[in-house]
């Protein structure tokens, strides 16, 4: 009798463990990780028009390369108040990163960032970070570290 109860208890326990492990899988699809993004606003220098907002540049004609790991993850948001490109900053430790941004065949520029790890982050958003400094080569720019953004002026 005790053996039967023990086997039933263990079987029940193992079934519960399996169902808990499946339900503990995190769904990150609804999570926005703004603290690990850096926004690029692309402006036509002559007209002052936002080139993401007017459709001149879309996700399909923008490429961004992280010089250390090749393709960089980014998204384009053309519907917000100030449309721009959101670059995902993916780090494991404080480091300097260099990105090359190509906009169609019209323009390209490089950004060098000094990024500091500021926390452990989360499963969905990765490691918390702060951008201490940024420099842009190949384009005129205005850098706003407190807003985690850079405005790029294209000729």
C-alpha cells in the first residue's frame, strides 16, 4: 500500500514539474526593451524632413552592421511622434562598439559607442546598459545621450 502511494505521489510530482517547466517559458513578443535601444533620427539636411517619416528609408533599404558580430538587430518606427531607427544594443559586458549604417545606396556612416553594463537586465531585454559616449563619422550629427538618440543629417 505504501509503495503504491509513494509511486502515485512521485508520478503526480513529476507531472507537475513538467507542466511548470512548460509554462515558465517566457513570451517576449509583447515586451519593448527601450532601455537597450538607441534611436537614430534621419533628417534631410536641405529640407529638414524626417526621412523615415516620409518613407524615403524603410527597414527594407537600411542595413546596420556591428563590426564585431556582423548584422545588428534594429527596427524602424515610422508612426511615432519623431520617427526613427531603433538599434538594439546587445552586450554582455562594458565595451566599445562600432556600427556601420547603410541607407539605400544614398548614404552611409559609422557610429562608435562606449557602452557601460549597468545591470543584469532580464530574459527578454538582455543586459541593462548606458551609452557613455558616441561619435559619428561620415555624416553631420547631433547627439543626445540623455534621450539615447542621435540625429543624422543627410545631404
